[in-house]
C-alpha cells in the first residue's frame, strides 16, 4: 500500500455534511477570524463543480453579487467550514457546469429537482 494513503487515512478529518452535487444551491457557513474575534459568515450560491477525493476534495460555489459573479473554492476537510446547508437540488446533466459563467439573467437559472 502507498505510504501517502496510509498517512492521509491517519490524519483524515471526518465531517458529516449534507450530500450535494453540482447544480445544487448551498449555503456554506464558514468561520472568519478578525483580530482576536471569530465570527461565522455565510456564502450562498450554486455548486459548479466538485473535484478531488477523500482528504483533498474541494468544491466551487458561484454566486452573483450585484452584476458580478463571485466564485469561491472550499476544501471539504477545512476546519473553518462550520456547516453546509443544501437549499435546493438542481437538475443538471453535467458534473461541471462552467457554462453557467457565460449566462446572465433568466438563462442562468437551474431547474429544481422534484422528489
């Protein structure tokens, strides 16, 4: 067995976040440290991709702030992520929805999955 895999399993942090995939709208509650104070800030947007595996997995969330698109990459194993809340499950046919970057207005909407 590979030595790196053994070390990664030893130091892996187990987080029990909700299951989500690309196209889902999520709110990520993460901790911000300002001086000696710590507060929780929320980042709500659409997951446009998940990449990596196990300890090195990351996901990218995109939101619109005014007319400007803002993307942020979060590592799943980050100790700064307090909670991941799934707001909507989107209906998309791809694992990476980068085409969303070029769309504006009503075209940038993602249909919601019905259960």
